[in-house]
């Protein structure tokens, strides 16, 4: 059995619904996880998803900011939401689903970007980001006995040297500072997570999922970062068949600055 799951920071789901529809029509993942939906639950555009057979939704949104959603062809149950720090942000949603003979807990996260200054003493946004990452260290991929785990989302950190266009030039730039990258690697190791994107494409090959809006020509400059991630519990690693980063989507009409990542599995 083949199964596919996609993750995408869409940067306003209502504004970019045309490219979401294009993506679903072309790639047809079984599950799509969205981040930065910027939409309260009651205004989420459910109809276009239902029309395409995505009849199951787990949504955690708020007006104008943040927001995450799981859109699925497979039934979802046992929904959960987390708010590290109790700050009132819609940055997480999780659900259980069944595929083949496995039950999987799917986590969808939108980690705070952290602002521009990588100093928690003077930048509350960066302090919040570090607190958020610290909270993730308590998440273990085997937390629920007999249940596999997948964690996806815009984690806003490019942890490895070749996850950015220039390791040396970005060491003091938020998303690639040592305190962030080491923190995220601690989350992976302490939680026994597999970084599926790097399992499929090991370093030193460059991997990017985000290109800044500020670049005059994002494609020519190609100053990207891998801010979007797909992790799993160890038992799912052998089932990974493919990981696709849909770079072309960065050039679609009215694009997000992030592109979709698709993980495909064989069961």
C-alpha cells in the first residue's frame, strides 16, 4: 500500500487557496498539513477540500496569525492541541489515523520564527522560540505504546550545515544560530525521531524549502533554507519510499515563501 503525506507553510490559506487546489490536483497526497493558515476555524475554506475527497479536517486557527490544519482523505480521531508557554497561539494540532496495519499519531507544528535578533535577553520573540524548542524535547516518538509517530511542520530552524545556502554567513542569523540548531538536534535525539528528509537525501547535498520574499530573484540567487521538516518514529523509516520538495511551487502565482514537502511510504 502506498501512502503520501505533505506539509506546507501556506502563509494564509484563504489568500493562497488557488495554489493549494493546484497542488492537491497535481500531487494528490493522502494527507496535507498546513501551517500559518492565518484563519479562524469558522472561516476555514473547507468546501474546496471536501470537493477533492478530503473529508476529514483537524483545524486549530486564529484570526490573522499562526494557525495549523490537517486535511485528510483518511479518518482522523483523538485530536489534541498544545500551546507551549500558554501564550494563546494556534501552533499545534495532532490526530491519530490508520494506514495499512499501523496506527499513527501525526503532529503538525508551526514553531515561532523568533524575530530578527538572536538574543533572548532583548528579543521576547526569540526567547519564546527557545522555550518552544525546549518544550519539544519532552516529545518522544514512542510516547504512545503500539502507535507510530510522524511530526511535520514549519519548525523555522535549518539545523544542518547544508540546510542553508551559507553555513558561515548564517551562523548569527535567526533560524541557523547554534543555540537553535543544537536545540532542534536535541529534540530529534532525545525523542528518538528520524529526520526523514535527510534519511532520503543525506548531507552534504543541499536541501531548501524556503526562499525569502526579499530576494530580487529567488531562483537565481537560490539562497534557501530547510525550515520545513518531516520526522517519524524509527519503525516508519524502512517504509519511506521518497521525499519530494516541490521547488517549482515557489514560482507559482502569489506563492508562499515556503514550498510543499511530500513524503511517500510503502506499507
